[in-house]
C-alpha cells in the first residue's frame, strides 16, 4: 500500500513539472485591445492644503483723548485708505497749536533782541569798553533764547500731531469690523482697539511644501516665482475662477515637518477668498516636460509595484514594471519603464499572461 501511494505521488510531481515547463502550449490566444504609448506634457502638478490669510491687518487705537463726534463708516463696510473713521473733539488741540505758535513768536523776538545785544556788547568788548564778563553774559542770554525757540518749535510739532490724531483715518484699503465705540463716547488711548481693518484685496493663500517637492520641481527661487501656476478649490468642491502666483517663500523650514511655507497671491476681485478659510491648492509648472503616457486601464499593480503588458510585433507579451507619475486628463504619465511608440495591452489585461500571445479584438 505504501509503495502504491509513493508511486502515485511521484507521477503527480512529474506531471506538474511538465505543465510548468510549458504553461501556454496549445493555449488559445487572448483577445485584447492594444494601444500605443503616447507622449504628454507633465506639468508636475502637486496638491496641498492651504489657508487664506490677509497681507495686512490694522487695529485702530486712539492716540489722543476726546469725545467721539462722528463715526465715518458702517460696521462691516469696505473703507478706503485715508477715509475718516472717527472724529474727536479737537478744541483743546487747536488751542494748543495756537499757544505754541504764540510761544514761537515770543521766542523769536527774545532771540532777536538777545542777538543784537550780544553784537553791541561784543563790539564794545573789542574796544575795551565792556568787560569780558558782560560780553559772555550777553552771549549766554542769546544762546538761551535760541534754545527756547527750538523748544517752542518742538512743542508746536507735538501739538500739531495731537490735532491731526483727533481725526482718525484708515491707513489701508480693507474691510472694517464692528466698531467698539459709537459717537458720543469719550475715547482715550486706554480705550483700546476701536475697529480692525483687514485687507481683503489682494489676498494671500499660505500652504506648506515639502523640501523634497520644492527642490525636485524647481531649479531655483526665480523658477518657483515665474514658472508656476496656482489654483485653489473651495471646501465645497468649486474651483476659484482666478489664477494665482507665488508671491514669496518663507525664510526658514519647519524643523519638525521639513516643509517650507509658501504664499500665493490672488487678486480676489469677487471677494470669495475669506480670511481664515481652508482651501485646496494646486501647484503646477507653466512649462512642462514630455513623458510617455498610457491609459490608466493599462496599468496594474502587484507586490513589486506598477506594471504594464508590452507586446511585440508577433503579439508576444512581456510584463514590464514602470514608475508612474502624475495623471493628466485621461492619461497616466510614466516616469520610467516605457518609451513612446511601444504597444501595450489597454483592455483585457486580466486575460493576459507574461510569455503568452495575444490577438487584437476584432482582428484588426
């Protein structure tokens, strides 16, 4: 009995070896669809998550005290640079300016008298008709009068600055927040922020790009700035109509993620980019490079990676491992493994085996 089982086992092994040696002997050809490896332009598109940020935010804080006589904007409205935001009661500051102007006139008169007195005394001193002490005393009086004039002029500058600050204007174009103080309130520098102005046009989108992407895609900083297209997609899936441009790159990388912050500039003419919102950022090069391309259906995957079935003129099939790149439209770009003009199986890959032969569907 044992001998019979051993004999049967040897026969089975021998039969398996025969089939393994000639797996396709007598097998019919697989009917598939073939396609040529074409060439497409690879714009090296990458996608990132970004956040909309404003280029400028200004918090309006009063620099002088006074009753608020007028608020020159509506809450949430768009304000222009130089537009009046608040008018404070400027009576005391106008009076301070007049007082300083009067003090300057008085100081000028004193300086003129002291100067003439010194000149007369110095002439007498040179003729030995006046003592040295008298001459130096008149000189000191003249210098004191000159210093008094300078001090008065400084006080006038400060008084005019206070008068100017009694009218608070917007330093930038932007959207105003809700005012914290209405007309009639007494405002002082300790009141704090009266309103916040946020620039909304143009707008920035900040996103992080890994160092490997940065140096593999772009040759230089100039290449990054001038050879890049930037588009954003909103959270709802809609694509923003405007095309942006890289404005600047941060001067240091994040030590934890090895990424660099980039800022893209958008005109934001329709005000759809809202500060703080999250968007999907697509970065691509303006000028791409030509690479082989095949339909996505031609590409398969196993534990070793991506591969395609390449056929020769006789219809024999070869499994070819490839390195996939980006997807462009309805084509899969191939970084390595294929050349333009080669023939690959695009449909019926499940019926194809390496070393076998194929027949084109329809006999063409």
